[in-house]
C-alpha cells in the first residue's frame, strides 16, 4: 500500500517534470526564432525601402526576388506572401525556386497578416515561422515565413526524457528494495517482541533476545529483564500464599473442631448457640479457602504430568456431580436440568474434574434467582468433549468476562453472594492441566454459559 502510494506520487512528479521540460524548451526555441524573425524583418524592410519605385509600380515579384536574395542564406527555406496570402517567392537551401507549390499552412499566414508572429511544427519536425511585414503605410502587407529543421531539438528532448525515465526507474527500484529491506529488518523483530509481550500477559515467561545493538535490541533486553522480574515476583507471591495457607491449616482445624464441640454441647443459651453456629460456619469457609489455596499452589508446583489421570467418561462424571447439587438448586427454587449425552472418554483426575464441574454449577446456582433454569449437559464435538453449564442468572459484563478467571477476582455484581473469587481460577487450571480449556459466554442480566472443553481420548 505504502509502496503503491510512493510509486504513484513518483509518477505524478515525473509527468510534471516532463511537462515542464516541454514547456521551457518551447519557450527557448520560440525566443530563438523570434530573434531570427526580427533580423529577417529588418532586412525585408531595407529591401522594401530600396525598391520603393517597384513597390509603387506593383512589381511585387521583383521585390520578393530581391528580398529572397537577401534572406535566403540564413535559414533552410524562405517564403514571401502578399496581403492576399499569395506566394510571391520561395528559396530552398539558399536557391531561389520558381514554379513550385510547397506545403502551406494558411492559418500561419492569416495570423501573421493580423500582425502576430505565428508558427506551426509539421510532423517531420519542420518549424514554419511566419512574420508580418509592414509597408510604408504601416499596413501588414507581406508575410515573411521561414522554415527551420528543429528535429535536433526533439532528439535532445527525447534524450533528456530517456535520462529522466531511466533515473526515475532506477530510483523506484532502489526505493522499493531499500524499503523492503527496512521493513523486513524492523517488522520481524517487532513481531517477535509483540509475541513475547503476548506470552508475558499469559504469564508464560521465556527468554527474549535479539542479536542486535540498536534500540530494538535494547528493548528486547529490557523486556527480558522485566519478564524475569515479573516471573520472580509471581513465584514469590505464590510461595507466600502457599506458606501462609500451610501455616493456617492446623490452627484452623483446631478452631473448627472446638467450635463444633462448643456448638454441639450448648443446648440452653440460644444466643451462645447462634454465636457457635456462626463460628462453625466461618471456620468452614476459611477451611475451604485454605484448601483451595493449597490446591492452587499444588498446581503451581506440579509439572505437566505431576497429577494422576485416568480414562473417564466425562458425561457420567458430570451427570453424577450435578446430581449432588440438586438439593441446593431446589432450595433456591431453581429448576436443574441434567442431560447426560453419549459417553465421552477423556483422560483426567476424577476428583479434580468433579470439583471443577461442581464449582461451575455452584456459580450457576449461586448467581441465579428463583424461578430460573440451570442446565448441564455433555456434548461430543470434533476431537473434544464439552461440558456445558448454562444459567439465566445475573450475567457478567463484557469487560469483566476475562478477569473472572483470575485468582480472587469477583465481578462487581457478585454483591451479596458470598465467595472468595477462587472457584473459576481453580476450574480453569484443572481444565488446562488435562489439556483442555474453560470458556465463558455471558450477557449482563440475561445469563451465563460456561464450557469445560477437554480433548477426547
Ligand atoms: N454463573 C455466573 N453468573 C454470574 N456471575 C458469575 C457466574 N459465575 C461466576 N461469576 C462471577 O465471576 C466471579 C468469579 O467466580 P468464582 O467462582 O471464581 O468466584 P466466587 O464464586 O465469587 O467465589 P468461590 O471461590 O466461592 O467460587 C464471581 O464473583 C461472579 O462475579
Ligand atoms: Mg464460585
């Protein structure tokens, strides 16, 4: 596109230069001819004054002959006409010629008789230049026309044009080659750097290196340093969360056990009973959170094959898992539809996969109102088994859709519904651990559909 534009502008420049050359060369040649015409006119007038008697006697042929003798040497051809455009005399290559009828351009002669210089260039590059000559009464009574061969001038212009076009052609080729070279030399590393930033944004850190010393090389080195720092920082953060979770695990178990004990042992004071119940609930919630955090940190540490997997019918696993949440749906007045679909064998860890499916279904129920419908079904697509869970709940806005899969992110409309914001990030990690994906489609106020996609065995 850019190249086309530069070639086009070049073409415009060349055409204008070409026109300018034409124009200025004609101006030059006109000037030369006019000087010649002035000289001829002077000589003609001299002849007229010398032959005043013949003029008065109307012996114009005589006068013309005399004028031809004077003028014939300086140009290729001379013609003399009278006021009625009649050819009075003709001399070619310095020789006066009688009885010849040469090619005449009447427009030229008519124009000259009106008192102007006039010229025409014939196809064989002969220039016919007509000059008005006044008699003693200042009337334009004669026309002196000379013919010059200007083909040398056309040859010269052609040569100039040839040089111009050859130069421009060479220039365009050079420009094209150099811009291609520049484009290749700059866009390729920029694409490489773009790819690096994209994988950084997915938290995949890899070495970024460009073997060059210019700004792009420096940028690559800067990106590389940034990647290392980010990766270290994230690693540190994960380690920290993991350590804290571990430290919390034992005291939490104790708190949970004691509060359970207190709650069960108290059957007199209702106020105390309510407080103990609250304690049990909160310690349950904290235990769940700590367990989820520990699960995430186990994922972070485990390599690609760090987790056991076995051949599993996803359709059966999903239907079984969903049945466990029916009571929760019923209690909220939500109609839960479970469609099992044909067997779909995948390679997963059953405990983790049930956990992921239950988590997504739990969201669907949690973020939907009574009287709505939640459905779960397993489909088999090309090379893929898909668990689809859809609801008619509050939905997620488009700008938050990608963020809800981040750890601890809760969408702005989650509001009163309790939660830690870890559920979906765990589901995503579980799906990805077994070579799958988690996709979410949602419309605010209309509902959400989550797809857990796994490669078929
Ligand atoms: N089906 C859904 N409908 C509407 N919003 C949803 C749905 N599923 C998830 N969300 C939004 O995504 C956010 C993240 O979900 P996620 O399951 O990770 O966390 P959570 O449900 O808030 O807490 P928990 O860790 O207890 O699951 C939720 O806070 C909610 O705003
Ligand atoms: Mg959740």
